[in-house]
C-alpha cells in the first residue's frame, strides 16, 4: 500500500496563472514558499531556508479562485504529488508538483483585508491524466 498526500502552508510567490487545456478545462498554476529550519554549521545559528513548491488546480474552482491567489497570500494546500519529466534543449528535466484537492486561505499579505477562509475540493474526475 502507498499513500500519496501532501499538505503545505506558506505564501504565494507569484500571482496564480490561469490557462485552459485544449478541451477547455481551466488550469490554475501557482507556487507556494515554505520554509525549512536548518542549523548553519558555520555560525551555529538556526535559519529558514525557503522551498518553492509548484501547485496545480483544475476545473471550475480553479477558475473561481484565480482572482484571489495573488503574490504574498498565505494559503494551506492539500493534494497529491505528481512527478513530471520532459526534455528541453537536449536536457532531461523533471519536477514534483502538488495537484491541489483543497485550498484554504489563511490570510493575505495585506493582513487578510476582506479575506474570509475559503475551501475548494475537487473530485478525481476533474483531474486530467
């Protein structure tokens, strides 16, 4: 048995980018910065090291949420991991991203002005593979 679930919270590093598949399904891409605490061996101090996690959401909820996903907004994201591989200019590339099942707004960078908590859920049928 294997479990493929990921939960992260952090700030959006850029505004969400909405596009559509050839069949017209909305696809929303965004990136979330999450910190990892590590001890600096040279100074002995603990420091935050950022990780940038790509996230993708599909369907009508992606379209509806796109206007609210702006740089700096604090969100919690839950979904499953998906690994992709491609080749560009003769170089093999790969990445792991989160396919978003649910998203909660924790606050916006501006302190949550007018931003209520929201949640978005999707079913397996909304995700193209």
